[in-house]
């Protein structure tokens, strides 16, 4: 089998160990940060740790802690590599936050956070594998978060 070559990035971020098939979802999370960046997305590539994984490489992206928290919701075992001048200068695993606020809307249409009230949706992370959130207002538990991302 021939190795595929992906162009290295000068400065930016590589998100590695994304669950297979989830790279486009993670890209949706970070796209507003770099709407015109050069992006490489590898889907279902071979992994030494697991059989398959996805990888996302974004030129010019520097993730803040809140952005890393969002990535962790969809790729809780991901590794973030910070690239400067073609070299990895920092590498760390994402960590699920204890609380999620404003990024996800509640699945319960009757929740006060969905009623045009001046409250921001807020959730407690109750499980990491799979990721499960519980609404602080109505206590609804949610696991398929991609359906409830705010746009």
C-alpha cells in the first residue's frame, strides 16, 4: 500500500485521534474560527492505537480553551498539536469540561432555555464515554449532541 502524503502546515493546529467519521463534525465546531483557512481532513486513516481515526489540520488556527472544550465534546480522546514553523511546539490531550454553556441547545423544546427567555443553555457533563450532557434547567439528558449545536 502506498503512503498518502498530506502537505505540512507552517503554523496552526492538528487535531489527531478524532473518532473515525467525526472529522467533519469537529470541523463544523472550529470553522467559525478560521473561515478561510487551508484545511486538510483525513477520514478513516490507519491508527496505531485504534484501527481507524480521523485527523484535522488547520493552517493559522490557535484554539482557545473554550474551543478545545467544544472539540472534546465530539472527540473526547483527541490530541491537539500546536504547530509553529513546521514543528510541534505543544501537544496535549483534550479534556471534557465539567460544564457546557451556550454552545449546545437543549433537546427539550419545552425547556426554559428554548423559550426566548434571557437564559443561556447550560449543561453538566455526566458521562464521557459516550458523552452525555444534562440540562441544568429541565434535567433532560442528551447524547447525540451534533443535532443540537447552535449555529
